């Protein structure tokens, strides 16, 4: 696992990923986990941090 762990069960992470990549339709945790892993690979943790910041700032 290392440090590349994403809390896909977290509602904030699910909402952020759903907003920016799924048209706002809330995705289940496993779909978010799979999407981040397949799309961003080793950078999924870093991408998640930026997505959460953008979501928080309502960008």
C-alpha cells in the first residue's frame, strides 16, 4: 500500500470525485476507488487532495 492510500469511503472524497468526473451523481466508494486507481495510478492520493481543495473552494 505505501503512502498512496485514498479514503474512498469518505463522503467528501466521494462528493468531490462525483462532482468533477461524474456530473454530480454520487458514486459508491468502490467506483471512486477504482476510478482514481485506473485514471491516476500512483498520483491518486495527490489528485484527491487537490480535488478536495477545489470542492471546498467551490471551484
